[in-house]
C-alpha cells in the first residue's frame, strides 16, 4: 500500500504540474483572444452606432415631410454625441487538495479544480436633444443665407435640384425694366412655368461653364490727398493684414483693402470685369437681405443697355420641408418643357441630367421592401425612397430623389450649432 501511495503521489504531482501548465496556457490564450476581440468589438460598435444614428436622422426627415403633408407640427431631435465604455476582463486559476494522509481516501481526497473565465460589457451614453425655442426659430424657421446657398451649389453636381429645392421665388426684370414675380409654387401655374424655365436655363448655363456662382472680390480704395492728412490717420487701426498703402506719382496716397462681397449669380466671370465695375455691383446689392441672391445676366441687356437683373429669394428649412410635403399631396408638380434657348443638360459621361416633374417622390405600401435604407412608417403606412431595381443599376428618377433627399440632409446639417452640441441632459442606454 505504501508503494501505491507513493506512486499515486508522484502521479498527482505530475498531473498537478501538467494542469498548472494547462491553466497558464489557457490564460495566455484567453488574454490573447480578448486582446484581438477588443479592437473588433470597438470597430463593430462604431459602425453599428453610426448606422443607427444615420437611419434615425433619415427617418426623422421623412417623418417631418409626412407630418407637414398632413398639416401637423414639425419636430426635430438631434444626437450630438455618443460615448461608449467597453470593459474586458479575463480570469483563471487552479486549486485542489493534494497528498492526502489517509491511505483509505487517497484517491477520493486528492483532486484538482481549474477555473478559466472572461467578461465583456458595453455601456453607451447618448445625448438626445430636441430642437425647440430660439434654436428652432434660428435653425428651422429662418431663411437660408447666401453663404449656405453657395456651399450647396459648389457641393452638388446638379444646380437645378438645388434651385428647385431652396428657392422660394424669383423677382425678374424684363427687357422694359418691369419687375414681375415668379413663385416656385405649382398653385400659381403661369408663374411656376416661368420659374421652372428660368431654373432650367440657369442649370444649362452652369452645366456648360457659363454661369458663375460665388462672391464678388474687389479692392476698396480710400484716397488720401497728401502726406499731412496721412500722418493724422491712426494707421495701426486702418492698416491690418488685408490692407495696403500705395503712393501715387503726385504725392497722393491710396489705402486699399481686399473685400469679399456678396454672393452673385452671373453669366460672365466677374474677374473679367474691372475692379470699379465689381465694386459698383457690390454697392448696388450690399444692403439686400442675407437670403437674397442677385442674378446678373450681362449678355442680355435692357432697352437702356443695362444688364438684366433678377433676385432669388431663398426658403427656410421649414418652407423646404413644406414644399416637398405639398408636392406629395395638395400641390403636385407637373412637367414643364424648357425654353427654346435652353439646350440639353448633360452630366458625367454625357448622360442627360433628369428634370422630373416632381422635385421629390416617395413610394408607399403596406410594408417597406427589403433593401430600402431610407424608410419610415407613418400612421400605419410604410414609406420609402426607391434606390435600385432588382439590386442592379439605379433608376434615373430614383437617383434624382436620392440626390434631393441628400440635399435636404445637408441643409439640415448646415444648421447645426455649437449650442446644440453642448447642452442637454444625456440619456444613458445600458447594455
């Protein structure tokens, strides 16, 4: 019996050594696995959160279009930040009862226990803030300004879609210097027909590189008659980083500064005009409201030889949403043939750019088809933007609708303010 016990003790010692090695190997394996899993989990979480926020924002925009269609109040909510904490923990151990002194219970008393484990947890915190009060007025009800309009035209390849979406009306000057209003509203048929033809012609000029959309840049000079007068000026305040002092031949001085003036739409490159012509144009329109964009057609003249001048007035975001909503219900748009002077508008690869009757079209049914990313459910009915047909090439009209919705999303994002990003109580979602 004694030899048997010694043999058993040696065997158990060997088993204990092997088990200890196994536990150490297991701990290393679990730690290595968790180290690999951590970046994968963070990567998956970032993509999942981004997808969830994007879907929520898209659905919120669609819901507000449908609310406006039904004459219900609009309401917007933003998620300015999401913070997630990831916790990974690995543990392992070995234990047991070795070398029992009782020979009768040696095999029963000697035992080993192994313990390997891991834990992973995720705790996201999201800020969900409603847009209301003064911020609602500033972001939703105030008209777009000229800077945002220039940004949208430079970002989009289809200025026609930008104009149809953002312009409320155009005040047009005729050859006889008369002014008449063109409203971007299908309920005013004659005005709407002229508005669409005006926009189609601007889009054609833009596509053929004959339309400039941007600020007037010019030098604004201040003439000083002599050096004595110059010495009395507070030059440390008058001269800054953008101003220059020049001395003329007759001992006169000119202090000039470069000015970035109003946004203009012109059928000529303003840099081909003289500095004085650009300065005069800016002075003529500099006191207009920020949502007014002058349109100068210098190739077309009035009876007095002056260029034809029109003024575009921009909508607010709420008016844009209401316009799209009316197109789905009470004021459907209709097809308008372009003017004889307007050519075919082509885009990439020479393909014709679509100009559908409706600025924006939604599909509806009992449920959303699979694969449609931008969708919502309102009053028991499903609505979605059609993207592709049978998962193949995009439909031309669908591409237009997606581009218009993309512009709507950009306009909404352009109104994000620092106040929205830094205020509000966060809503914690624990997982």
